[in-house]
C-alpha cells in the first residue's frame, strides 16, 4: 500500500490548511501505540467519560478501514481502550483508534496490527454504565471532528478534514 504522509498532505493542501478545512490536531498530546504507526480512514466518533461500553459497541461493528475517534474528555483517571478492545478493533478491520483519554494493557495493544493514539496509559479500567454518544461532532486537541471526516495519522501528526486529499484517492486504505 502506498503511504499517505501528513507532511505531504499539508504541503499539497496549503490553501485548505490555511482556510481551516484541513485541521491538525494539536501536536504533543498523543502517544503512539499498536503496530501500525501510519494509518488513515474515515472517522466514526464516540463521546464518553470514563465509560467504554459505547467504545466496545462501536468496535464490534465491521471497521471497513475506518478510525474510531474517542472523545474521552481528556480524562487521565481511567483507560477507555485496553488489550481486548484493541484486539477486537484489529479483528473487525478498523484502521485505528484515537483516544482523547487513556489506554491500558500497552504491551497487548502494541502486539495488535492497528494504530492507536492516546494521551497516556493508565492501569484503571473504565466504568460500564453505557453512557455517552455515538456519531456526534467532537472537539479533540483543537480540531472539530465529524463522523465521516477523513483522518490521516503518522509519526508527524494527525490530520482531519471533510475531504479526502487527492493523493489518497485510489489508495487501498482498508488494507
């Protein structure tokens, strides 16, 4: 598969970047986990707080190469994704997971063929109340992310936009 690098997208889409149509999540917030350091796909969103029932429910669906963006409110008190959830995402064909919150079972996540970005690791499991919202607009690291947006992630950063960059057209993003 050809690579879609964020620096190349920013160079090719300078006008859209300046207009805010292409957004860069604030650098320095997210740490990389999982075996795939470069991933891209359309976005599904979940908004939860210290409760991962809806996260699991979303990842139980066929991923089709998509990326689950979890707005966990930036909480560092509990983990929203662990090894079992990451393995589920891998098995279901998700491209990656971005967590505005924490993960746990880091060694297990790092064995999965999926890309994961999160604020930090925390050993405390999340609640199981089933509270939250699926497929809503979320605000994460200075970016407004909508269900269906296109997201590209690599070691340089995380981009999100309502359009698919021309250079991505024809790529097999679902692998």
